[in-house]
C-alpha cells in the first residue's frame, strides 16, 4: 500500500516540476499556459490520490479538492488565454527571430 | 416554469451532496444543517440564469458521463507525457498555430465542458468561444495539415460522449 | 513529523517547481507571463498544502488547500477580466 502511495506522490511532484520547467522553457505565453496547466493538473491529481491511499478516511475532502482542481484549473487558464488573445498578444512563430 | 423548478432542484441536490462531502459524515445534525443550507443556496440562486439547463437527464446519461470521464483521463495522461516529452527535448519541438474547432453543442454548459476538455487534451488550449466554434491554440501544427479534418479530430471524441448527457 | 526519503524527494521536487515558477514570475518579461506564473505557482502551492496535511497528519490542512484554491481561482479570473477590460 505504502509503495503505491509513494510512487503516486513522487509522480505527482515530478509532473508539477515538469510543468514549472515548461513554464520556464516555452517561448510564448500560450505555450507556457499549455505546459503549466496540463502537467500541474495531473500532478496535483496524482498527489491527491497518493494522499488518499495513505489516509483512506480523508477521501471525501480529497475528492472535493480534486474535482475543484480538475474543473477550475483549465477554466482559469482558458480565461487568461482568452484575455491575452483579446488584448492582442501575438502567438510565437518559429520563422521569426525566436525570442 | 418547469425549467426553473428543474434548475432549483438540481442546485439543491448538488449543494447538498457538496455539503456531505465537505463535512465527511452523515449524522443527524449535519444532515439537517446541510438540508437548510442547500435550500437557502437553491432559493438565493433561483433567479440566476440556469447554468445547469444544458444537462440532459436520461437513463443513458450516467453511462455517457462515465465514458466521458474515462476518455478525459486517458487524454490527460497522454497530454502529460506529450508535454513532458516536449519540455525535456532540448530543441523544443513546437509549431504553434490558432485554429477554429466547430462544435454542435448548443448550451453554455456543453461548450464550457467541451472547451475545458480540449484544454486538457494533448497539445491544445481553448482560447475563446465564438458562436459555433472554439478557438484553439495548437502547439504542434505541421505545415500543410488538412485543417478541417484535424480540427474535427480534436473535438470529435469528446463530443460523442458529451452529447449523451449535454445539449 | 518524521521525514523519510520519499517525503524528502516530494518536497524537493515541489520546492524546485515553486522556484522555477518564481523565476518566471521574476524575469517576466511581460505582465501576461507573470500572471501565468502566479497562476501556476498558486496551483503548486495548493498541492504543497495537501502534502503538508500528510506530513503533519492533520485533515485541517485540506480545508486550507481548498480555500487557497478557491481564492487563487477567483483572483486569476479577476485579473483576466481586468486585462480584457483594458483591451476593449
């Protein structure tokens, strides 16, 4: 049991780290949102399931936190992306100077 | 009128289930308090636009919902491996583009869930919702792609299951 | 609270993730980049608070995590609205 929990916790933390790394490496704001949202959402879910395996009596609250993250994280990201799109932030193209 | 009754009932049930999950136990006091709070929430929100009106309540709806969840989790897993690969590759293999994905879902809730799902799918991010289309930022659009077919592929999988329980 | 190797790895990874997000928050270069960094940072913090619940063995931290998540979401949506208002 504890091994499964440990694996889930490390996987979750690893995906959070990869998301943050993507945030740093990607060239423009839309790509950063992509890397940040997806990896971090799965990371948090894995962390929550890992905690749930070690503390089965916490599952109702973990379920709420998980559903909340699964619902609001993409919505928040899309809202931001829409705001940038409407404010005229251009998308990055490889042909240009690449900055 | 019946639409409003349905809306209030749905709000009440959802608020009550949420309350039960939050307190994490089913004892007398908490059920009574939960019923009161859920009723108050439903009453206070009765005049708001019915966000949940897009729900289609039919015997097959729960099946479609479960199928949708499975599709979503599979897509989420693939999306993460995809992002991890791109982030860890030194040359950063991305070719971003904005594309429009047409949808046949009519209700606000349906489009919200679809846009949300697209954000969690590999390589795509919902940016805006027009009349009948979702504007999507696509991270890896190969030059010369058949846009029409490719954009259909982005949404088709989710729409098939979503149409089971949303309009 | 006694930490084992796994807890150490998890905390190190989450700490590194927060540091990277903070770095993006710091170097920008523009406001949108900083807002996205703050958004990601807040979600990572939510996960870190859940880990704290595990380490301190107290379910109270889960409520803290939930509230933190709600407030972060409201803040992000408010910021997005503000940017859109500027444009139109």
